[in-house]
């Protein structure tokens, strides 16, 4: 069999934790091979070993049938292995060409030869259908385009094996489709791809084979076409999972949140949300569907108090809070799971305990007369850690930066739900998480609803919106183009609305 | 007015040059990601080393310009060596770069005066003669600009302008420049591209040390003629020029020229009748007030290298 990469019996231990126990992954030439596993199952470590960032304690790595030692990323690059990291490594003030040639510059004597490089990038871009302008600056291009620049970077270095680490986490639905096409183009040219993802749908759509790992061990490699999504999910988490969320019919109560003709400007000082109205009642989940960048962020920020609206009002339980401080809003019962967990959710260099009391440190028992009570804070944090299964090295004292993305997210969700808010705003609550965690978080959100709380859910995942919401509002270019009962709609109708086709009639909110 | 300008301009240029070269060095350092507020101290070290070497060599070979060039060279080496302290603290030890730079400033002022006192008895080192001024042949006869730019010039002025041109080229047209800038903007991207970030940052700081040392020595061989244990805030002014000039070589050239001109106006105002009517305090304060205003105006659009001042930790997510 013609394998591009074989990783056999890989074991890697970090102090106190076995990240990879016994993992075997064989990548055939010309295939898209998915690597599926929960957060912390050992995917990143395994790929780190292949890319030369870590050394395996045991096991063999073969490239093109020959055993190799990959001591650092430069060796990996020479062997034709390239990696697109989840967080792009691009210099935003540089042009596309400058970013791509950085580190292996074309030169004429001592001088950079940008022209020749740009021409080659243009060629590569056309050949693989990437459609990238080599002279554009990174800060001016979309996230999807930036990802393609990362792919070009590898192609420019003649990579034969491409590792894509959670490539769709940052993309819009359209960009995800485009990426699928790009992957097919790459395969046709004889490249091989390792696709790291939690999203079973994408594995189904793009991958040929899939290796599932759990707790550092290979569970098996399956043929994607012959395996159902459910079967793969079960291999991954090691128990039965359901995609459909069990929930009773909603029993909506009094209006908790009332947004009335709200208009909000974005950072570029353009109106991102115009004349938007919405009501969320106690005991219901209202989902907001829309393509990324259609005013969702601005709406959330206006409700949470992070952005000043131009006009319109926000009321919470009848009280106007349009101009209230963030702390005032928290005290009156708003919980907010922010979109960007690293920017607005957590102080990355604080411990879990400190992060858990960010909103309540000033209340008893966390502090008394201006002095923090470390013990009470620790106990509070440990309660959240236990009930939300936040996994970390040193419990409440762990620095949040060292946690995996999924565990960071669980910590934030735990913190907000612990506040027991009357209104919980959840923005992309399951972004970048694995099936097991998603299932768990969905349950907790529904639990909030069943307790008679209002939940406002903003997500780019249409499935999530359809599964969880009782009512769905659709935004397009900052306007509410429709509001529908979740039980009476389907993906098609929402998709049409998201694309800007207005609904007939629709229920007034 | 015109005659005043013609009188002032050569002095303004002379005063600008040490600022310019020091700010340019800081540009390399900050573009590599290391904030260097130790410029003042590095200039003092350069001024001391330069003055001392020139003092000794002029005793051996009187009236030989080689002594001056020797002094400049040693000043650069001294600047490099001293800047290694800052580099080691901020790159290897991930120390706070502001504190490390402040330490450089404090050590430099003290150690040089201490050494000077031990060697010469007084804290001052006076050199017999500096570079001499000359009018550039032909160019100084060009109407208008000839009088402004090419009269009463020093060799060092042309050397520094050459270095500025070369530096601009290196920063924007060579692989070294591209890598250096990448380290200051996004060191993780640079690392992923196989670049040794620490090495590049060492280079940046060392270039800064060399240029600051040169700047300090140029003060001695042009307008000062004597080492007195300080460069009277020129290092900080160079830092302000770097920000004012928005971390770009041509911006720095303009900013230092502005400071050079404004300071010269303040210094000579008493002897020039048309300026003597303005209270000297106002003229003295003028460049600093403008700096503050400029920083306020530019702070919104300021394009400092994004990773400047941040220790590089390759494991950080």
C-alpha cells in the first residue's frame, strides 16, 4: 500500500499526563484522512509530533515508507509536511506574498525578489482554485482568504502532506463549501490531507477515511462512506450519543428581554444593526440565525452593555437598561457567554478560580470589606469545575491559558450559568467543541430554559439553532428578515431567510 | 527671516544627526520586538567610549582624523556590548523591557562618570579637536538649498545619511528586513516560518546599541567636544522621534529634523535678534509641547510593531 505518512504505535507523555498512549494513523497518498477525537483526546499532540514540535517517546514515524526523525518544524517542511494552524500565523501588516515567502525568501543577490515569488503564488493560486491576490495585505482580506494564504504557504514550500487543524472553526458556511472544493483540487493534484475536526458532517462531506482516537488511543480507522455519523460519534465518545436534543415543549412566560427598534453601529462606524426588535420570554430559547457579520455581534454587545446603541431601547423584565453599566446588567440578571472566549470571556493569565469570580468578586462571600477571600473563591470555582467537568492540570489554580479550548469554553459557560441569570445570552456556545461537550452544553442550555429562564442563542451553526431554539429570528444585513417557530420550519426556509429572502407575514415579536 | 534660516540650518542639521542615528537604531530594535528605552544610556556609553579613545589617540597622533574615526568605531562596539545586557535580560530572561531599559540608563550614567573620574581625575573628558566643518564643493553653490543643506557640514552627517538610506533598503528590500519586521509584528508567525526569533531580536538590539553608541560619540566629535557624563535627554528625544516618526525611516528623518530645528532655535534665540523677542522659555518648551500634541493626535492611528515589548514565549497559545 502506498502510504504518504505512517505513524505507528505513538506514545507521548507530558508531566503528569499521557497525551498519546498508543496511536496509529496511516495516511494514503491522495486521500483526505480525518482525525476525529474529543478535546484532549490527543489530536494536537499527535500532529505536533508529525510536525516536529514534540518528540514521541515511543513509536515510529514513516514518510513515504522511510523511517524519519522529525526534530523540528523545519525538518517537517523539508519532508513535505505542512500544517495550517487553527490560529493563523500571518503578519497582518505584510502582503500575502511577504507572508508566504517569509523564512524561505526568493532573492536576487541580497535583495528580496517579490516579483518572481508573486508570480509563482499567482500560478499556484490558479492551479488550486484559491483565488488569492498576492499583493493584498493580510489585514484587508477575509478570514477565509487568510486560511487560503496559509494553504498557499505550504504549497509554496512544496508540501505533499497538508495538516488542517480545525479549518472550518472560523469560516462562514459558504467558505466551508469553498474549502471543500479546494481540498478536492488538492487531492486531484496528488496531495494528501489530514483533516482534524470534530464536525462529523464535514468528515462525511470531505474525507475518505477517518481515524478515531479516544483518550490517547486509536479506536479504529473507518471508511467514511460506509460509516454513519452516529457510529463515528459513538466511537469518539465511547458511548451512545444523540444529535437530536431531547426537550419538552416550551412554556413561555413573561417577557424577560425586550429589544425595541435597536440600531447599532459597528467598529467601522456603519450601521450594523438597524431597527431591530425582538422579545425573549421566560422559559424559551430564541435563536438568532444568520451568516457571520450580519449584526449578531453588535446586537449582543448592545444587550450586554459593551456597545452603545444609536437608537432604540433594551428592556430587561420591564426595566429600561439601554444605558446601564455592564455590572448593573449582570446584577439585574444577564449572563453572557461571549463569542470570543479568549478576548472577552477569560483573562488568560489568571487562574480558573480568579476567572470564575470576575463578575462576582465584589460580592460576599468572595470578598469582604474590599479584601478577597481566597478560600471562598476557590470553593466557588471548584463547584463550577466539578459540575461542568472542566479538565485542567491543577484544578482551580490552573492558569486558564494552559487549558484546551473546549475546557476554557466549559469554564465560561459554567461561570455564567452559576450566576443563575434570568437572561442567558449564549453566543456560539459550542464553537470548536467536540460532540460530547456539545451534547452536554446543549443539555445545560435547555435546563436553563426549563427552569424558566430566558435564553438568547446566537450561532452560525444552523443545526444548533434548529435543535435548540423554540423560536428563530433570522438576521440579514442587520435587519430582522423573519421570525419563525422552530417546530414549523426547516433548514431550507431558514437558509432562504439568511440569504435575505423576506418571509411572508411572520409572527410579530 | 531668510538669513536667520540660513544661519540656523547648519546647526540644526548637526544637532539632528545624533538624534537621527539613535532613533534609527531604536527602529531596528522595536521592529524586532524589543522596546529600547535605554537609548539615553547607550548614547552616554558611546559618548564616553568615543571621547576616551579619541583623548588617548589624539595624545599619540595629534591632528590626525584617524583618531576620531577610531573613536566612533569603538563607541559603536561599546554600544553593542552594553546593549547586550538589555538583550539578555529582555530576550533570554523575558524581563520587562521598560525596567531593563531604565536600568541601562541608570547604570550608564553612573559607570561612565565613575570611570572617567578614575581615568582623568575630573568626570569630564575633553578632546583636543573634533571634525572640522566644510562647504561641499559645487553642491553648496546651488541656489537656495545649497546654502541650507551643503554649507558648514561634517563628514559624520553624510555618513549617517548614508546609513539611513542603507537601513531603509535593508528593512524593506532584503530578507533580513522582512524577517526582522515579522519578529516584531507576529513572532509566532516568524517562528512557524523557521526563523530564529531570539537571534533576530538580538540583532535588532545590537544594531540599536551600535547606532546609539555612534550617536553619542558624534555629539562629542561635532558640537560638544567634551564628555560630561550625560547627553542631556537626547536619547529620550530620539525615542519620541521614533514614535513621532511612526516607526518608519523617513518619518524618523522628518521627526528628528523637526526636533533638531526646534531645539536649535531655542538654543540660539538669544543671539538672533528676530527671535530674541520671543521669551526663551517658550522656545525651549516648544518641541516638547509639540511632541505631546503629536502623541495625542497620532495615538489613535499609531502603528507600533504589534509585538514590541512582549517577551517571546514559543509555547504560548
